[in-house]
C-alpha cells in the first residue's frame, strides 16, 4: 500500500512539474501578447495623429486651390476686358 501511495505521489509531482512548465510558457506568451497589444495601441494613436494631420493638410490645400481659382478667374476676366 505504501508503495502505491509513493508511486501516486511521484505521478502527482511529475504532473505538477509539467503544469508548472506549461504555466511558465504561458506567462512568457502573455508577456509577448501584452507587449504586442501596447505596440498596437501606440501604432493606432500614431495613425490617428497622422490622419488628423493629413485631413488638415487636405483642408488647407482645398482652400488654397479655391483661392487660386478665384485669382485665375479674375486675371482671365481682366485680360478679356470683362472687368
């Protein structure tokens, strides 16, 4: 009976060691996942900032084109004697 108990105890110890090793691997993966998640959040913030800057630049360019169009129209009208 004592031998059976000892064998069972040894099996339990081996199982605990395997579980511990797996948990160690999982902890490492969790760290990698956390790091990747933080990097993704930073990339998303940078993307939003870049899109905001791009949107502002498009708005400025649109205004500049509108102003240039008005100036060209005035010059053409002046050249044609319409003003």
